[in-house]
């Protein structure tokens, strides 16, 4: 049996990867798991949560999947991509998919563009209709600074381990991402140790690529990569 572990991002939840997970469920008979990391989900409770708990939770989910499946793929979104890369250095994973992986954080140029759009919508009294405002308002209010520092520690722990990733890797990034800059994707491509790696940019997507306008392209890219011979 084939298993696939999908890991969501910082301050997010399984909903971030659910469209891709559902697509793979429809197209395959694989066992697809989308766990919730400690402190995450629809209600954020990140105070007092340390980064090692996110590592441990992901490892436990992977170990359970490996007990049931001979072949295991891991897909990670944003911070989940950092955790997925970490897992690939410790366990015998078969393939790795990194979506908007957050090895760098905040794209200043795109963020300013997004903020201008929010201000414009605010002046038009349409701020509540702005999808980025809706998505990030709740996160900003309920994310303690200590959690942000733990996230940064997590990234600093994984960066030096990237040369130890030797399995096939698909790196996907939205060109309109205002949260994680495109240089993060290039950094990954240059530093992962695997000679079998592919870099894919989605022309119209922001950070949440599984929900973006290029999601059908994303789904097909991931399906082809996981089913292919690379």
C-alpha cells in the first residue's frame, strides 16, 4: 500500500492542504493522512508550544503511516514543508513534495502590494471581502510572538540538514506569494542533496497554493511527480 502524509503550515490546519489531499484520494487508492500539529487547527492555542512538539507530532504520524504502508510520500506546505524536509533526513521516505516551503519568511515587495490592495478595499468598504484580510486577520490576533520565535528555531534546525535530503523532491511555489519569497524555493533547489529534483512555479498563486487559481496545475504536477519514475 502507498501512504501519503500531508503537513499543514504555521498557524494553519489541515484545511490548507485538504484540496490536494482530496484530489489524491479521488485519483488513487492511497492512504492519505492530514494531521493537525499541536496548537494548530481552527482554534489556535500556540502559547507554550515549542517547535520540538511539532517535530514529534509529525514523526509520530509518519511512523504510524510507515507501519501500514510499504511506500510513503510526504507533502509539506509552508512550515509543513520545513518539517517534511526534516523527516526526509531521518526516515526512509520515497518522495518529497514541498509547497511554499518557508525557509525564508515574508516577501516585502509582494506584501506591500497585498497591503495596498487591502487599503484600497478598505476605502471602498470592501475589506471584509478581501480574501487575504479574511485569511490572516484571525492568525495575527491569535499568534503569540513566542510561537513565531519557535517557528524560526525550527527553520534554523532544518536548514543545515538539507544536503542530507537524497530522495526525489518536487518544489512548488506561487509567484505572487507575499508570505514566503520565491528565493526560498531557489534556496531549496540549490541546497537539497538529491540530484532528482524539480522546481515548479505557479504564475498566479499566492501563498496558499492548494486554494489558488493554479490549483489544478498544482494537483496534476504533484500527481505526475508521485506516480512518475523520477
